[in-house]
């Protein structure tokens, strides 16, 4: 279960703390950082208008005006936020209050703090600032949020991080146990330790490095559909910048080749190739700037060990994930790039959003599957790794179900296209195109069937599934809070069941689809020991006299 953050009704401040601990402001440099960024973004337009004498027009001025307006609004917003935001760190709480028309107050009890992450974009680094994100096991799906301090001085940020991660709730350092620490109530400690701990060794090791950046990983991050999206953005920005300086971009492109002689086919092919090449180069540069100096390590912390990632060239980010909240690991292999062994590696943990960029669940850049499995074994600290265990295959009936669905979907698509062709909306050849997609859908059904697998390996339950992305998940059995078995009409006719293992971490539910009926019940009982026993009917044992 996740821990809920205390509200203002639960907050009972110590009178001594309320009077002795002063409220502090965020640093005022954050305002000047936004002002400087706005001025720098306007520099190309100013040079074009004043130095090169480019005549202003509506097409060149509206981006300049938009940048100026958004930059000014950002600076004003930061100024208002700086003026109305206060924070303080007492012996028991981290508190923040902000808001202009609606006053907001937020406090995080220090014994519940599980991560203190520091982020700094290039402008923050130049100004000596850091953005601090304090996590306390919040659940993003429940509408909770971490406490963010944007922004404070680098020295203050490091001091705050060390204080919150290594100090006891009364403010004394707790790593080596020195100092006369005030006793923490037993109820508080019991509440903080209700969740099961992860199966990792807690040796007295300050840092254990699992992975560092390998330049060859860039190959796994360059080729995807995002290359064209990035290229479109880069080309539009380049077109606007060139137009600002009075460069005739259309005339330059027309002079590169005789496009009328090449024809539409070759012109489109060359355009796609050039756009793709620009996007691939952009993704490669983005990979190195985002993952520069990447390091994945396990470090010691006040509440146990933490899984820490550091990375970034212009924007540096450090994320600490509490091992006590980790429930397993997931390795995903995209279909189109499975031939080159591409894989994504995520932790299954509470308190982190799967879509968050500030507290991501991804612990490795996209890279080779061999590295992902090796790092997963080190992170889980279980030998042999449950992710390397052989999985049980699902019955052939599971393939038949997928083939039925593939056929039904193709038939529906062909029927819709035939109706549209009969009414003259689409040409008649589209019906034949829809019919020829049947072999592809059957191939997809076969790929999806071959991806199915399940096993119970020691203290982990392992499930694998997925068509476009084959995901293998190793989930702690003690982290499974609910087991669900379900069967549709078609599954019932084929003798199949789907087992869902539900947990408070990650996606919330992990499924083993289309298992044989009796095997599904046995797997569900083994995946969550003790949950199904009251509902199972045992056959009576007849003794022979």
C-alpha cells in the first residue's frame, strides 16, 4: 500500500519549531534567469533587423512577438511565485506555502521522505540554481504530488538533500548513529515500515555502480518515427531563422536539382530521405545530451538503499528510488527492432509515475537486451535472475483465439471498405487492399501468441506478453495484493482463463493471458500465496479400508 501524505488537518506543529524555524524564500535569481533567456532568444531577430537590415514582415515578426510575450509571462510568473512562496525545514516536517488568489499549504513528514532529486537545466546551472523534488511515496494516479522547490542555490540544495536523506526526524545525522537522537514514536516507525522490503542486500557499501553510458547505445535510439517529428521541428526552426535573415529558402531548394525532371516519385523519396537523415542526427545528438555521464548505482540511504541514476549534459538530473518501494523489474522489446536486440528497462515501484520526466521509472537508456538482463539481475540481486528463467508456454487454444480475432477484425475492415466503395466514398481497390491485410493480421496473432509465457521463480512471479512491445515482468509475490481470474465467452468455449496479478506499483496489474483453466488456478494460487486458499475446493481424499 502507498503512504498518503499528511494534510493540513493532520499537521500539529511544535510551538517551539513554529517560532524558532524561519520561513525562507526561493532564490531571486530564477527571475533573472527567465529574463536573460528571453533576451537571448530574441538575439537572432534583433541581429537580422538591426545589423543585417532585414525588412520586418508579418511572417518574420510574429515568432519574435510570441517569444517575447511568452518569455515576459514566464518572468512575471516566476516573480509572482518567488514573492508568494515560502518554505522551511523543521525537525519533523518540510513545509511549503504558495499561491496568490488560492493559498496552498503542503507539508511532508520527514520520516516519510523517500527521495530528494535535483534537476538543473542549463540556465539553472549557469545561475548556480537547482530544482529540488521531494518524494514521499506519492501515487500520481491518486492526484498526489511531490513537494517541489524551484529554485534554490546549488549549495543550499546539496545541503538540503544531505540533511533530508541522512538526518533523523529530529535533525541529527543518522548514517553512523552519532548524536543523541530523540526517540521516534513506535507508531510512526511501524507505519513507515508497513510495506515489504525489496530482496536486495544492504551491505555497508556507499556506492555500487551497475551501469555507465556506452556510446554504442546511440544506435538503439536513432531509428524510430520520432526522427521525422524532430526533423520537422528542426526544419521549421531553420526555415524561420533563415527567413528572419532574409535568406530565400525556397529558391535555394529549387536550385539544388531539376525537380520537374525527377518527377514526384523521386522528389518525395529524396525529401523523405533527407528529412529522415536530419531526424536521425538530431536523435543522436539528443541521446548524448540527455544521457551524458549516465550512471546507475545503488547507494546507501537513511531508510535503506536507493537506486540512483545521474545523467545530463545541459540539463542534469539525479533521481533516487527507494529500494524499499521497489517491487520488481520490467524489460520491454519493441517488435520492429527486436531483431537488433533493443530493450527498455523499467523498475516496478510505488511512488513514481510511469509518464513523469522528473521521477521516471526508466533506469537504463534504450540499449541491447543483454545489458538490460545483466543490469536487471544486479538490481534485483537474485541469482539466477527471474527474468532469465524459462517460461511456461501457453496452450494452442490461445493461438486459435488470436487467429479468430485477427480474422474478425479483417472481416469487419473489409466490410466497412466495401460499404464505402459502394457509396463512392473510396475507390474499389481499397477493398482488395483490406483483404490482403489478412495474412499480416494472422502473422501478428502468431507473434502475440509466441510472446506469451509465465512462471513462478522463487519469490517472483514472471509474466510475458505483448505484440508491438513484448514485455517481461518480474514481480515480487509478496507485493501482489489481489488476484483476479476472468474468462470471456470465447475463452470459456476454448477452456482458457486470464490471470491478473494486481499491485500498488507500476501499471497496477500484470496479466498472464489465455492460460489453460486448471493451470491458471494453480498459477494464481502460487503467484499470491494465501489469497486464494479460502476459495479453492479440494477434492476429498477417499481411503481404502
